[in-house]
C-alpha cells in the first residue's frame, strides 16, 4: 500500500516567491519537491544526471536506492511523481511560474 503525498507548492513560498521559512523536515521536503519540479518541467526529454532526484525514503532505515520519476499531467497540469523502487508517490500543484518552473527555460540544442 502506498500513500500519495499531495502538495500545493505555493504553501511553501513567501510573498516574493522564495522559499518561506520552514522547519528542517519541511525544508528538506521542499528541496526535494523543487528538484522534482525542475526535472519535470525541464524541456529536455532526457533527464540529465544533475537533474535526477534521489528518493528520500528510508524503508527499514536504509536509504531507498530509487530515482524519482515524474510526469506532467496534461489535463490538470499537476506534476505526478513516483519512486519505482519503494512506490513512494506524490502530486504537486501550483508549481507554475515559480522559480523552479523550467517550462520557459532557454535550452540550446
Ligand atoms: Zn524510493
């Protein structure tokens, strides 16, 4: 059984669009979600190694070796992510036009 972590990303941001002051655990979650947003919205279809997001879960107290996969839902524009190893899953909404939205990034090919 797996739980889906549903996050409204705007709740993590202050009025300037920066990361709001967060307690440690929330900050770590924020950083992971921000990395997932960058990965999911990056125009390159291949995920470069530097954009890969390691799974943060520790089943049986061992770090999960999984790498997070993510997809954009065309209908809802939510980012759906999951770990193929431990089945950790989540949904991110309200990520659009944040500092971590790479949709308009200029990438030279
Ligand atoms: Zn995992």
